[in-house]
């Protein structure tokens, strides 16, 4: 294989993995509670800014990333307790608008503190690594591996542990789960914390390779929704599949055409996909 | 063929299963003009599912539904209505934010697919009378201006009936019209059915056997997706199989 | 009945007052008010879909943007404004019908349909950026002149903010009146019925698909008109007009103003836009922050909008005077 192709392939895989982490976070929130959390992208943004703050305060990058993940998880929990929990009965539009409002407030707060301009975090490792004869930034490789590990971890938690069982039971049928004695309120809270923490984690990891700005979350929230909708909410794997479609296709097309056109093609494909399979591509139904 | 022998609604080998659960196992069913037919059967016999298939809310696995001579198997519900089918639901389906009058008017207005301006005008001029007549027939004229959502269960059911009869369908399907009704209300509905059968065939899913005895020309028994018997109440009452189905059941 | 007639009158009174007011205000303020009212019209048109028929579109900005771009491109190349408005209108309606045909046929949830709309408007945003020769790329089409109408041999130049203001007031009043009449007609009733119980309405012989298509087309048309009206004042059409932000804002106006009221969303849009534009840009971030928080609080406290809150308040007072129980006996 051509050297440039290996680099391209790795880039595509990295972007799929990052989007998958964010989208799985949204999958937990959207699939579990049917909440359209428009502030989900801002959790990515907060993850990146938290990492920035901690590294500037002198913490090591990895410690900062872990702290950022925890903080965003807590913010997610606060969002559920402070806003979303009052709106489960008021329907989709209400939660969507309220979380959009939260998103605006978060963006503006960050803008007031850090200014609108882009910020950067230094990558913890700057070395290049040689894979199949291609020199590739080792940080990106670590990022890819970490994302895959986290996704595997989430998959195992959802599939194999009791906590995961509770979450899946509540996703499946809330009333039934309640009848079986599951405290669904608590499940929702933990779902929100977990989902937000995943977004925060992704934000922390991408902070060295992206331009950190108050509005960076918008792109992630829209893409995550498209992922969840086109992949389906049947299982976590359908969300990962959706990420492959969206991030994979876009970054693949980016090699040949400019990013505006590739994004447009992806959107067109998503619309067709939703049309043909409204329940999602990766569902058995 | 005399007018009264005209078949207005029929099914041929109607089949439907949800996974392994067979809810219609080759049902052949037909109703004649002016007929009042009651469908009985224990819970889970597939009565409401049968209605849903007749009215176009649930697709069939196979088989055929006809309104008069027209094959409506693949027609959506609104087109079946245009051919003369109307139904009520077990739990009353009405529009609670609108007044009773507006509910019935909404039903009246979709009755016609007007072709000429003249008939359009005529329909428009008659709409108030027609709606009021339907309210009168169902004894809810005094609630005409009330918000439909504020009525009692029995009154809501009658609003839905008024919505049905104002359309003057060829066949009216009624899903448990007397459920949750008082004795007096049930009697009034029996009178109503006797009145409106002059204009249409009526198919009723019913549990109240006294009511069935009073109004039914013929009874169809559904059991686990099969049409097991058809006949008069007397015939069925002496049928050992029917007694067996209902043995221990509180419904008869 | 009296109340209805009053409402009909107020449709006339408000524009007349505004026109009188227009003699007293400086040009730049007229432009600000006209822009706010145009956004108000946009909000009312979206409310017509969501508030009456329950159709949730997360990408309503699509039609606004289309109307704006057609107008901007056309005015800049010297096209006839009436023709341009019509083209924008027709393009939007055709696209809305295609989307509707695709989207409503799918047995998808409200959320799905909403997200299809979102994907589409994002797609058009990218399209506007990439078709550089037509749309000016990410800078948009700027320096758009004000329109000159050619009507029955007369040239009607709306080159001053004053004349354009009056034009906007007239058009918006007429459209609002039309929307309001449709909404309170038998057709409007069938929409309310559909939102409540689509199945029952279908068994009554109404085709829900047709109803939805008509509603979507009307909303698309009016939104496109609003977009077309917007351009001569702003002098620019830019990709952000297709963006998520505008689509979300308009839903917020609808929700805060009260769904299914038309006037409520319009008023909220006008108020918010006026406040926004009268604040200095240095205060803008704090303002946005506060607005964000207000949205959150409002959605929680008043799920049916300011209008609903007011109505509930009035009803409570009335109930306090005469203890009539409403809806008490329903099961």
C-alpha cells in the first residue's frame, strides 16, 4: 500500500473514533431518555477548555484530561438535575430548547472568559512513529487507541455489568423497568453523567490537535445527531456504525474534494439513508 | 338480487399474525345492507384487530377486504371512508380541544368529495342542520357548544357515534359502544342503532349479551383468530362449543 | 364573537400605528424595526407548522435562507423584485413539497423528521459556501441594492428606509392576516385535530399526508417571503442564514411566544431582535448569556410560553371569582 494511503487511513480511523466516542455519549442520553441534548457538543468544548486550563495551571496533560473528563461528567449531572429533569414530561421540543439555551449560556461564558479566538494545547508527545514505513504523529495514534479502548470499555459496561443492564432495561421500557423496581431517575442521572463525560473525554483528547474555540461544539452536536439517527439507537454498535458512515465518508471524500463539498455529500447520503431506513442502518428490525 | 341482500362489506381469507401469534386465521366475513351484526368472542379473540384491518389501520398479511364491489385491501383508511366506511373506537377518539359541534362538523365536512359548485353550496348550506340532527339522534344536542374533552366517558362515546352517523356511511363499525355506559345510556344506544340501521349496515363488537340480544340480526364468534361460528343468538346459546369457549368466562 | 372581531380589528390597528410611528423615527431605527418584524413573520410561519399541525422542523431556516439568497442574487444582477420574490417562493415551496413527500411518507417520529430538516439546511449552508460564483462563498452576497418595483408601468422605488418600512408593514400584515384566517378556518381545525389524533382524523376521511404537505408548503412560502424581505435592509445574504442557530432561534421564539397563537411568536421575535440590536456590541456576549439562561428558565417555568402563562394566570383569577369546575368529570 502507498505510504500516503496509510496516513490517510489512520486519519480516517482517528476521526471515526473521536466522533464515535462523542456520539456514543449522545446515544446514551438520547437513547435512554429521548432527550435531544443540544448542549452535548458544548460538553466536548468544555472538555477541551478544561484541559487547557489544567495544563496551563501546570498539570501534566494526561492528568488534565482525566480531570477534564470528570468535570464535564459533573457538569452533565448538574445539567440533568438542574434543567432536564423538570422537562421529561414536557416533550422533545422543550428539552431541546432548554439544552440549547444552556449551550448558548456555556458558549458565552467561555467566550467572556477566554475570548472568541482559538486556543491551543500542546500535545503531550511530539514524536513521530513509524508504521508500515509511514511516519505518523504518535499522539494521534495514542488518541486512536485510547478511543477504541474507551469504546470497548463502555460496550463491556453496557453489556456485561449490572449497571449496564439497568441502563439497557430503562432504555428498552421505562415503565417496565420502574415496575421491576429500578430507580429510573437515578439511571437517568448516571446516564447523563456518563454521556457527558464521554463527550468531555473526547474534547480533552482532541484539544492538542484542534483549534479550541467557544463554538467548536456545534459541529460535534450536529454530527452526533446525524450519527445516532442514521445508525439507529438499537445498540451501541449501531451508533459506532453511524460514526463510520459519517466521519469515515467525510474524511475519505476530503482526500479528493474540499471539505465543504464532502460534508454536503455526506448530508445528502444521510438524508437518503434516513429516508430508506428511518430506524437506522444498523438495526435488525 | 334485492337491495337488502346486497353485501356491503366482506373479507376473503383474511390472515394476520404478530410473530407467532395468529390474530386472523383466514377469516371470511360478510355483512349485508341494513344488517346489524354483532361480533363476540373472549378477550384476545382478535376482534379489535379485525376492526383495524377492516378500517385500514393495520395491513393484512394476506387476504382481501371489499367494500361493496371495490377491493380496498391496499387502500389507506381515508380512502375507505370515502367508499362508505366509518368506525368508532373502544376508548372514545374525539378531539378534546374542540367543541362537540366542531367535532361533528369536522366529520361531516369530509363526507363529500364535491364535484360541482352547486352541490358544494348545498352541502355547505345543509351542514348546520345535518350536524344538529346527528347531535339530536345521539342525545347530545345540549352539549353542542361544550368542549368535547370536558364531557363524561359515555357522552364522549356518543360524540364519536354522532361523528360516525353524520357521515352516513354504508357500514358503521362500532367497537364496544356500551362499554362503560350506564343501563339507561345502553338502552338509548340500542334505540339509536335501531333508528340508524335504516340507512346503513352496522357491525358491533360487544360484550353485553342483553344488548346483543336486543339489536343483533346475526352474531359472529371469533376465537383465537378463527371465525368459529355464525348464527342467531338462540342457535349459538345451544352450541356446546360456544359454551365451552366461554366456560368460566365472566363475559356471558 | 365580539372577541374575534376585536382581534380582526387589531390586525389593522397595529400596522396603522406603526406607519404613523414611522414618520417620527430616524431611518436606521426604521430598518431595525422592519428587520425585527420580518423575523416575526418568519416565527409566525414556523408556528403555523408546529403550533397547528405539530410538524417539528429543526431546519426551518432553509426556506428563509432560500428566499434571501434568491432575492440577493437577483437584485444584485438587476432582476425584477416581484419576479424574484415569486421565484424564491416557488423554489421554497417545491423543495418543501419534496422534503414533505419524502419525510412524511417515512413512518418516522417527529424527531426524525426534524433532524432530516436539520441535515438539509446544513447541506444548503455548505452549498452556499461552495458555489462561490453564485453565492459569494462564505462572505455571502453583499451590497445588495434596495428594490425598484415595476407595477403596471409605474416604477415604485423602495430605496428609502421609510418607503421600504411601509412596504414591509403592509406585506407582513397581509400575510399574517391570511395565515390567521387559514388557521381559524375549517382547514385549521382539521390541523388541530391531526395534531391531537391523526388516526381518528384519517378514519374520518382526511388524508393526513395532504394536510401536512399543504401546511409545509404554506410555511415554506411565507418563510421564503420573510427571507426575501430581509435582504434589501440587511444588504446581504450569507451562509449563516441557513444555519442551525437561526433554526433554533425561531423555534425558541415560537415556544416562548406560545405555540398555535401566531401573534405570540411574532411578538417575542420582534422584542428579542429589537433588544439584541439596540445593545452595544460589547455587551452582546453578556446579553446572549442572559438570553440563554432566560430560555432555560422560561422553558421550565412556562412550558406553554408567555402567552400560556398569561392565559393560565387569567383563568386562575376567573376561577377564583366563580368556582366553576372545568373538565372535572372527564375520565
